[in-house]
C-alpha cells in the first residue's frame, strides 16, 4: 500500500509539474499572441499613414505641376504683354520725336512769321508816313489852288 501511495504522490507531482509548465507555456503564448496582434495593428496603422502621406505627396506634386503649368502660361502671357508694351513704347517714342520735330519746325515758322510781320509792319509804317506826306502836300497844293 505504501507503494501505491508513493506511486500516486509521484503521479500527482508529475501532473502538477506538467500543469505548471503548461500554464507557463500558455501564459507565454498568450503574451506572444498579444504582442503579435499589437504589432500587426501598429503595422496597419503605419501602412495607412504611409499611404496617406504618399497620397498627400502625390496630390501636392500634382498641384505643384498644375501651378507650374499655370505659372508658365501666366509668364508667357506676361511676356506677350511686355512685348506689346515695349512695342507701344517704341511707337510712342517715335511719335514723341516726330512731335518734337514738328514743334521745332513750328517755332522756326513762328519766328520767321514774326520777322516777316515786323518787316511788313515797318514797311506799312513807312508807306503810311509817305501817304500822309503826300496827302499833306496835296492839301497844301489844293489850298494854294483855292
């Protein structure tokens, strides 16, 4: 009977030891599964974040390309306007030079007209004086005749 008690004690000891080891193994397995699940969730979150960042970067690059294209169009339009304005400035400068020449010619004409007027005015004065002298002489002769 003693052997039976010893056998049962050994059997219970081995069952308890095996149960304890099994409990430690299961505990470690649960910890590993939990950390795996956590890493998997973090991986998904990082992938979503990377996809979002990638999409945002793509959108920004597309917007930048659109802005560059628009800027090129705007630059070409501005260059066209600049060329038009430069041509207009050249044309207006030519007109200004022509106007200056016209003004200079008008000034010379005006000076010539003033000189001519002065000379004609002098002649007119001389002729009026001569006419007055002739009339005075005519009056003197008519008085003598009377």
